[in-house]
């Protein structure tokens, strides 16, 4: 390894490198959410469907069906819209 690289690596300590890695991961996650926000919405809907299966609240079901409908329209998805009756 060249002396220049050795000096550079000696200056970078663990704290700085971990901050750099965390910054890169944060920016990557942010870009991922901007490019494909439908993935996050999918998991939120899945969580709400699980909650609905625990309570079977009819008002919550109507709101959830509307969210699924909008999700299918905006994200070109084919989530099944279930019957609240």
C-alpha cells in the first residue's frame, strides 16, 4: 500500500467512518422512498389489514378499503378489496 493511503487511513478513525456509513445509508433510504413510495404505503396497509382482522371494526374497514383503492390506482397494484359487510 502506498504511503499516501496509509496516512489517509490513519486519519480516518472509527467514529468518522461510522458517521459516513450512516449518512450514506440515510441518503440511500431517502432516495428509495422518493423513487418508490408505494413500498412504504404497502407495508402500512398490510399493518392496518392485520389490525382490522383483530377488531373487525366496520368504520375502520371502510377507511381501509378506500386506502386500498387509492393505493391500487396510484401504484398500479392489484391488492384485493375486501367486503366490509
